[in-house]
C-alpha cells in the first residue's frame, strides 16, 4: 500500500491484518481508504494498530472501523459485499516496504 500526507510525503508500506473472535459470514471490502490522526511525521504511521468491533451486515453494505496505536489512530472505511454477523478483535500492521 501507499500512505500519503497532506504535505506531499509518501511512504510505501506492507499491510498485514490478523483477526479473531466469534464471527460468521463471508464478505469482501473494496475501495478501502484510511485516515490517520495524531501523526507528527510520516514514520508515526508504522506499527501495529488494534481494534474491537461488533458488526452485522447484508449485501452491499458499508463498513467503517477505528483502530489505535498509542496516540495515533486510524479510521478505515470501504464498501462491502456479502454478509456477516459477530464480534471480532484484530490487529492491523503497517511496516516499511
């Protein structure tokens, strides 16, 4: 992936995600975007973010999730297809590519 700042800086990143919890279903998120808050320099976005969520969805739904890493937060959003129901927790890691 690629992280872009409003000042023109960019950082190529490797994205990995792991999840868990009680959840059932099948879904796919497309055209996902994220927005960071609490970032002072571009390197602040690197690291592992954690989240917890409760969710339910049906065909053609939207999905949003907030994750934190200390003082830095990441809000993710995208359009989804499929269905799901459950409670989940997970971690999302951005490392340099």
